[in-house]
C-alpha cells in the first residue's frame, strides 16, 4: 500500500499543464490567477492545449486509483490515503519546489475512478447549481475568481450528503475529508477574501477571472 501511495503521489505531481505552457513559451504562473493548471493553459495557449492539460490532469488522478482498485491490495482505509495522494502531489509537486495547482481536475479524476463517475457527476451538478445561484446574485460580490474558489469548497463540503445516501463505506468518507482539506487549503486565499476575513497572501495580486482551473 505504501508503494501505491507513493506512485499515486508521483502521478499527481506531474505538472502537465505547466510543462505544456513552457513548451509554447508561456509561464502559467504569470497568467490569470497564477495557477499552473488547465484553465490558465487554456487562457495562455488556446482551447485545444487547454483541454489537453485538463484531460492530463484528470488522468493523473484517475489512472492510479483505477489501477489500484484493479491490481492493488484489498481496499481499506489505506485506499483513502492512496486516493488522496494524487491530489496532494498536484498541490505540493516536487517538480515545482513543492508548490502546485488547485487540484480540481485531479480531484474529479480520483472520484471518477473510485465511484465509476457517480460521485464526480454529483459534484459537477452541485457546482453547476452553485454557479447558477451565485450568478443570479450581486455580480460585484458573487462573481470572479474568489467566488469560484468559494463555490468549489462549498461544493466539496456538501459532497458527504451524496456519499451517505449512496451508501459508501467509511474509507470513502475519509477520502472525502482528506480531499476537502486539500481543496480548502489550495483555495484558502479565495475563500478568505470572499468571506472578507483577511488577505492571507498580501504580496500576491489577484487577477480576477471567471474560473479557477487546474
């Protein structure tokens, strides 16, 4: 199981979108909100490369979990650690001095492999509903990247309701807890700014966009 966890972490740490950006001479850290993920690759290099980056970020979460379920040891609480490892690898990539992206695409990959796309589809529906709800509200307050980050965290926070009613076992709920904490950490600046609590990273100037990607 330790080997599976390590392999899943390495898989998640592969910063495909960032590397594709460098290949076309665009540093994603200088685009949009500075996130080295697929949405910023889309903004920097166009739709096709952006979609390729998102697909690769999804795959690096999907493949290790799918392979572990098929060929790995019996499932248990170790499954939660191994399934959370790709998200952690993406957030704390050793290829970027233990910095990384927001972990959204890789999160969808992990849950798609673990639940045959059911939980990821439920999460997508919740995020869409939140987006439409926020869109009907005051755009000055509820639009922009800070609102997007808050919506992602709120959507993840609501996810256990689906997991409970769908009857998933305790290790899956533990995975949700680990995943939620990682997503909340990755979006901490956006959440705090949205709630008007304080600026956690005052040196970083937020460039508001319509999405937070990666």
